[in-house]
């Protein structure tokens, strides 16, 4: 049993956190080469439909509700550390099947039925991979939340995020150009160049687990494990965990924001991911250069957001970042095949996602009962993932249904892409008004009411 191991001095804590930084950097590098646009471009090269792309995009959220099993697994395996390591290893081992499947079927991909079967097989593999990784991620955040003193969390997560971004800056454009070169000159069979990148990324993901194995399970004060695994897996217990954030008004407001943002992020994600290649003709390398620019901006945002969230609170950072992120779709709306790089502006504004990625988990843990981060994080992420799944799958279905359709909006005729980007701007920007109502701590609202 991998029980909680106390950290009695600052030197041991610093050593543990340095190892967590190294693991985060290796994970970021591996994830960059095995997820995101690379997967979208891979399945599109194999002839995937809009609905199939939406299934790929929805895979993390589609299995997200099962994050509710995280506390039960922590109880059964003995610590959040062990859950993180065991499920991460299983997830990355399964991801390694993707390039193997493409290599094994490469000679038969000219057959339409075989291509369809391969795409469906890839979607199934990636869905299970995402399930395992999502549960492992909840366990990791809970583990880090116990390790890092509360007063330092904002700066810790900002530094961790910054280090990851610095690795991604050269990796995104280099990886994109490498995949495009391999696809055009070496591995010309559809999907094989992308499979090569995924193989390298999977290796880095597996290596990222090594530093984590040397870290202690948690610091003193973590909530002791209670109840049997059977009790933790009961429907009654899982339902109680899922509704736990609904019992606090402060958490309900945070959930409203999370569900709103997740729903409309998902609803327009299929159009957003297909548009650059299908309409503007931009290759993976060009898109990865934009991603690198976004990561550079996220470095700057992270440096600012961490200290500000510790001193001034998470809510001001979230409001500003939400407004910036919400405005980004206007650049997609303005882009045309004659001027494709107008969308560059969207990627610059999406740098503000760094502030959301730092402050949202931090605020979730601040609103959680002390010592119960795992259940609260799992419940929040599971509930918001339901809305992300519904939005993404609905968006993919609507995308395929309204091919060639236009809508008159004032003097403009909008196609399915333009209408998506317009509505994305309106709904995502509105999220700032919702998050502005969320208190900083579970107690702050009660104190204000008492006054």
C-alpha cells in the first residue's frame, strides 16, 4: 500500500516539486505530439466525417463522467499517487496501439470500408485512452493539491504551466513541419506521418512517469482514506459525490460557469477545427506555428496570472481571460481563403487560456471542503464534461446536416462556419458575466451574507 508519506522539511518539498516540474515538461512534449490538431488532421486524412471529428474532440468529455470513480480508485489503490501512475501507464500503453494499427493496415487503406473501420477503431482506442488519462489527471491534481501549500498554489501552477509552454514553443512548429515533410515525401500513405509523431509522443509520455515515481504520496494533513472500495463504487456514493458541489451556492455558481463555457466550447469546436484546412487550406505546420505563438503568449500570461491570483484572487483573472478568449472567434469570422492568416489573431487571444487553466482548478480546490480535493475536482470535471460532450456531438451533427446552407443575418449571408463563429463570440464572452459572480472561497459568501 502506497500510503501518505509526510514531508517534514522544505528541502524535501522543493525536491518533490522539481520532480513534478520535470514530469510536467516531459508530459507536455509527449502530449503535443500525440493529441489536438494532429489527431484531427490524421483522421481527416483518412476521410473522417464532421460527426467523427466531433466524436474525436468529445472523447475526453465523453468519458469524463466516469471521473467520479477517482475517489473510489484512490481508496482501493491506497493513494492518489498510485492511481495517477497506474492509470497513466495504462493510458499511454493503449495510445501506443494507434501507430501500430495504422502501420498494420497501411497497405489496405485504399479500400473505403477498411478506412472507415480504421477510423472507428482509432476513435474507440482514443476514447478508452482518454478515460484512463482523465481519471489519472484528477488524481494528479488532487495529489499536487495536497503537496503544495495553499498559499503557494497559484505561483506553483503558474511556474509549472510556464515550463510546459517553454517546451512547446519550439516543439509545435518543428513537429508540424516534420509531419508535413514526412507526409509529402516519405510516409505518403494517409495517416502514417501522423502515426510516427504519435509514437514519439507516446514514448515521452511514458518517460514522464519516471520522475513522479520518486515523489511522496502527499504532505501531512491529507484526508485519510476511509470506506471499502465496494462502498466507494456504490451508485449512492457516486451520486452523492456528483452532487456534492451543488450543496454550496459558491460551487453552484462555479459549476454554472463551467457548464456554460463547456457547452458552447463544444458546440462550435467541430467547425473551428475543420475550417483552417477545409476552407483556408492551411497545413498542419502553419497551424502549429500559430499554436507556438499562442504558447509564447501563455508564458507571459502565466507569469502574471499566478502571482495575481495569490494576491488578488482567482476571479479577476478569470473574468479578464474569459473576455479575451471569447473575442477570439471574430478573427475566424473575418478570415477568407485570400486572407487566411487573419485567424492568427484568434490564437494570440487564446493565450489567455493560460489564466483560466491556472485559476480554475485553484478556485475549484479553494471552494472544496478542506482535505477533500479529489471528490470535489472529480465531481466538477465530470459534470462540466457532460455539457462539453453534448455540445461537441450536437455541433458535429449540425455541421454535417447543414452543408451548403446559408442564413441571412442583416446584410450578411452566413454559412455554417460563419454562423458558428458569430455565436461562439456571443456565448463565450457572456461567460465572463457568470464567473464574475463566483466567490473566492466557500466562506466568503457566508461572511458577506452575515454582514
